[in-house]
C-alpha cells in the first residue's frame, strides 16, 4: 500500500490531522490505521474552549453539537483539607451570564467561549467518521506491528488486520498519533523527559443516572474537581444519563493503602460528600479501569519524514483537562506543517523546530502546574501564588487569582490567534475575575492615561509560526524576557499605529487606518477590542503609558461618547 500520509491512531489527534490534510489538499491520499473498532470508551472527556475552535475549523461542529453533549461552562474546584467546603470556580464565559438558547446551536456568540464534556465513544467516532467522509482511508481493527527505519526516516510500516493478514505501508510522511502506544517514538528509541516526581494513577468508572451538580440553562454544567488528602476526584456529566467519575492518586499511595483498585475507588467516593450525594440514586456500569498517569515530554517530536502528536509527543496530568486540547491543537500544527513542507516555500527544519518548540512549551507548562498541585495539596491561596510563578515563566505578570484562571482556561494552547491575549489569556476575563473577587470596578489603562510610547529596548527580532487556513505563516515578532510581541493582525495594527503616534486619539485613528489598509473588514471587532491589545502591550512592558493634561482623553472621542 502506498499513500502520501500514513497516520497511526484514529483518536482525536489522528482524525484531526487527517481531516485537515484532506480539507486543504483533497488530492492527498491519507490513510488512518486504528487498532480498535469504534465506538470504544476512552478516558479524557472534558474539553477546553480551544477544542470547539478546532471542531469548527474541521467542519464537524454541527455533528458534535447534534450529539447533545453537555456544554462545559467551566469547572468547580475544592482544594484543601478534607471537609473544607471552600469551593472555587473557573468559568469560560466572558460576556456576563450564560445565555440560555435552544440546542442544537451554532458556533457563535457565547457558544464560541464554551466547550463540551463528551462521551469519548461517541465523540471519537464522530471525528473518525468525518475524516472518512473527507476522503481519508480509515482502517479500523488494523494494528501497526512493525516500524522499519532507514536512518532517521520511517521506511515503511507493517500492519495487521483482524484476520491476521499483514500488509506493508509506504508513505511520504508518517504521523504517530497512537497515544500511549507511541509506536514511532518507541521504534526510534526517543527518550522522554519527565520534569516531575509525580507518579500517579487514575481509576475510573461510568455511572448511570447521577444527578448533575449544576444545571445552567439548556445543557450547561460545570465539571467538579474535589480534592482528597491523597488525590482528587473528577465528576464529568457526559450526557443526560451518563457520568464519568474518576480518582487520581499517587502510585505510592495506592501501593501502600492495602486496597484493591475497586475498594479504593469506592472508599474515595464515600469520603467526598458532594459527589456521594450526586450518586445516591445512580448505578455504576461496573467497568472499572485504571492506568498510570505519568507526565512527560518527548525528547524529539519530528524527524526526517515523521511527526509525533497527542500523547505520543507528551502528556500532562489531567488536572486542567488539557489533554484533548493539547492533542487537537498540536494535530492542527502537524497537518499544516506537512502541507507547508509539501509546498517547499518555508524551511523544513524551521517548521519542525517551531512545532516542537510550541508543543514542548505547552505540555511543560501544564506539567509544572500539576507538580505543584499535588506536592502541596494545600489551600487555593498557596496554589494560586504558585500559578503566578508559572505565568511569569511564560512571559506574564499576573496576580495569583488571574494566573490560576489563565491556567484553568487552557491558556497554553494557542500562541498568536490575533486577538488581545496577554500571552494567551483574554484580558477582559482577567479584569472581570478581578472585579468578582475584589469588588472593585474594572479599570483600563486608557481610562487614566492618554500618552502611549513604544519601548523596544533590549528586544530582539525573530519569527514565529502562525497556523491558519492550511498555512504556517512566518510572523515577525519581538522577543524580550520571555515575552513575545507579534506583528500580527490586531497586535500588528496597534504596533504600527504606535510607531507613528503617541496620543491616544491619534493611536485609535491610526489603528483603524492600518487595519483598513491591510484589508481587515471586521471594524466592529476592532472597535471593541483594540484597547485590549493596548492593555496587553502595557502589561507586558512593550508600551509605557502616561498622562499629559494637554492631551485629550479617549473618553472625548465620539465613538467612546456613544
């Protein structure tokens, strides 16, 4: 068998790579080899808002929405000593209260800020079937039994179907999306870095007819994360009747507690009063499963004609539900990188290195957070303070509560989407959260300052990859002290305005001019968020803000008075 791209694994990472390849190059022959027969259960049901962005790009949003999965509005946490009822929530919605709307709904408005909690048996099958509809050749119950190497290249694969018949597969490119099996990674003896002492296990089962902890509107709910002295429990509604409930604890604790996995699982639920009450009238499916849950980052993620993606490239503890997000956003980058390499217009080594840089950074940030989460197992006040350190390492200066919100909403999953993020965190959400906890009104820099000047001293110029419409665009950026200023879309418009103007009203007018000159037609979006870009630039030290009594304030502009 010969094809352009051979993908090992038909889970969300593999199907995402396949669909993107066929969407942007319908002439490509793409084969997906999946060892199981779908549908099949899989752990990792909770998503972050970056996943629906990908679903929409793949053209599969409507199919997923039609499956009537619960809408994830965020998560409710309790972290501290047993019996401590101090609950804390992390919400995705930025525009006030969640608006109750009929389902199935469109990917727009507030629904573009939410995520899903999915039954993976159903969800993964939807994605894989969609890949087949897009023209991928999907081979289920077909396992890769051998990877033949030729130096740093994969020469060919040997696959075996359910009848035992073997076939040789040649391809131009190979993608390892095989999850924990890590077929290519292991064949090439690629080492992994485990920057953590954590050696956890996860034990879970599914329940029928458990109550939902929260019900917001039509199908909206919150995931529950409830800590115990030796780990934590997740409670994730997957549909009207089915719920995933799991325990994460250290392998040492399990080894020394003297209990079987089933006994430990039952005891843990009994110790958690909130979850105990939710399952009073529920019944277990009695399909208890367990797995080791050890975080790592692969030493290499790309080679001469292959890429690693999803759990084959790295795994971060599931405390922030980032697994599917890291897998699918990484899969998009892999697909676009392969497409770009095929065009031959961008340096191949740079494309591979940029993918590895971004993926390693994202997984690593989550690992560092989880390391503290478990080692301390303390109150949120301590945990949030540590999150500030992680955010600082990622180039952000955030207060503890803001930093935790940034982490909890999956802030590491997209570098430059062209919208006003401090790093990758929406500034409006930061300020809304600060208002919620402090009771103080939201304040913006432009409300008390009217002069803004660029400060680029000590910064170096380089390029980063922006992954859009099947392309990897090399976007100029300034780098300084771990922070990045991209010359891209809204950031680029404001930056170029600041190169010519220093007074707020003139900056506003020039920003609109730069956007129009670039063919940017979303003027209402620009008017709504351009000042958030300016806020980010001030927060991260790229711009110095001051007040001059002789200069007009932004509030005097006609658009602001309206």
